[in-house]
C-alpha cells in the first residue's frame, strides 16, 4: 500500500491520497485524513475515486455529505480525481451535484491531477 504524500500543484500544498489506501466510508474516515494533515498547512486533499466507498456516489446514502463536510469544517478543499462517468450516467442527482460542486471552491471533481493543477492555477 502506497502512502499519502504532500505535493504542490500550482504552488498549492495538496495531500495526494494513495489510491490503494483505506476507503473513505464516512466522517470518521475523513477525520483520519484530517488528522494526517494537521500542522502541514495543506489546502487541498486529492481523493482518488478508488479511495471512496461506492456509497459516496449514491447521494441519498449521506456518505458524500459526511465526508465533504468533515473536510470543509477543517478548512480543507477536496478534489475527487478520476473517472466517474459511469456513476454520473446512472444518476441525474449525482450529475447535478458534480456540476454544482465544480462551480464552487470546496469540492471539485476532476479527471486527473493535471486537471486539478489547472483548476488551482485559475482559482488563485
């Protein structure tokens, strides 16, 4: 299992979570990641889709809300990185959530880390 690493994308400190790390199934798992970055001056947490429990993409489960809220409470932005086209195609609610999130500043859905770097470059 690879370790989560601190990287800088577009000059922004980002915790890049390893794709094969423990899955995020709720607020407690997100709190573990928050604890990992305490004192590190991280601004963004990069979450590969592989780290997210399948329920994250079923909005009525509440998993996405619990995970994202934990990060926002600690002033961390979240980027879900990877291909979610299949999940979005199956759920108009998820599609709307992704579109709305990508208009904001706290939660973004991007295909690659390079896309996140571009987003961060234009956000500052």
